[in-house]
C-alpha cells in the first residue's frame, strides 16, 4: 500500500494535546464520569484520579522508545522523540497526583489501589525482568480496557456506591468493557503491520484482520444488547436507550471508516473521541430534565 503524503504541520497546541496525551486522558475521565452518571453514581471524587491515571499510563508508554511505533504511528513516533522529556515530566506529575490525592484525603484504600494500578502501568509499558506485559500474547489488547473498566467501577463501589439491581450493574460493566475493547481493537487493527513485524501478539495479530473486524462488530452488537438489558431493568432509562442505539452506530461508523488507511489524526481525534459518548448522553439527559 502506498504511503500517505506527509501531513501539514499542526499548531503547537494541537501537537501538545496529543504528544502529551492530554486529549486522550480527558476522554477517559469523561468516559468514567459519563458511565457513573448513567449508572447513577457520584463521579466527582474520582474524575481527577481517572484523568491522572490515564496521563500516567499514556505517557509512560512514550518514555521508552518503541521501534514498532515508527511503523504503526510514524508521526507520533517522531513527535514523541521530540517530547520525551515532557512525557517523563507529565508521567511524574500524574503519578504524584495519583499518590498524593488519596493521602491528602486520608483514603488509604484508594492509595493501595493506585499503587497496584501504577505498578501495572509500569509493567505494561516498561520492561521488567526482560519483558513488558504488552508483549505477553493478547495482553496488549485485553489489559488496558480491563484496567480502565475496573478503575471506573471499583473506586465508587468500594467506597459505598449503591449497587442497586445486580443485573443492571452487570450489564453496565459489560457495556463499558465491550466498548473499551472495541476501541482497543480499532487501534490494534491500525497497528497490525508493525505488531506482526515486532512479534507482538495482539488479538488482531492472532485472529487476523477479517476475524478481528467481525469481533469489533460483534462487540458493538453486544454493547447494544447490554444497554437494552440495563434499560429494561431500570425503566424508564432514556440514557441507556440512547446508548443502545448509539453504540453500534458509533462503533460501526468507525469500523467502516478504517477499511481504508486513515491518518493518525483520525485515530487521535475520532477513535479516542468515542469515549465522550456516555458523557454526552448523560449531559444531554441532565439538560433535558431541567427544561
């Protein structure tokens, strides 16, 4: 396949948003806020931790040069080489917030969870005992969505959030995890050529592109079904109804769009941007209630 023409230079503020993973971290924090809003949980105490955790994970992944990025995301790879010191500084600041905020609050349960999560991020991105977790077969694809979903649900739940109906909560967890996994698969499909060359056995490398695309479509359908289950168990639940319709639409459009090669900007803005969906739905529902 012919290489894409070099993209025009982007404004410095846009380069910083993506090189330092600020946009992606905001998207993850918004996802957590939106999911908790749909479930009916208070998200305020955890948004800063989700944002800092995403910043830490994303920037740790940029601290050490990864040659496979030169194949998968060459523009980001070049930017990362210029911004690496800043990546390290942002990761350090994010880690300080993650550890410091629970200490200031006297919340030692969250502190212990943060320590465990930070250690997982380190092991995922940086070699320990000669290997990274992302080099373990399938973990490159499965670990990030699992960690994000766990942080979104575990923090409120372990601090006394009302569990309500068990089936509704299980459907919500399943929806969030399947949506996060669909996002990760879209990114891994983009990285397929480089991961094959590097020997990184992501799920698309093991399954092949065709089966992986079918899996993304199946996840979109499963997400719609889980949202409908949640809506039925907690009726009236307009947010869940909207998510049931929007999930296959958003994932399907992105999946269709990636049939042809897309710029890195497409993944930076649109694929990462899919995380804003539950926040938009939750915010719209709250606005309509005030009318």
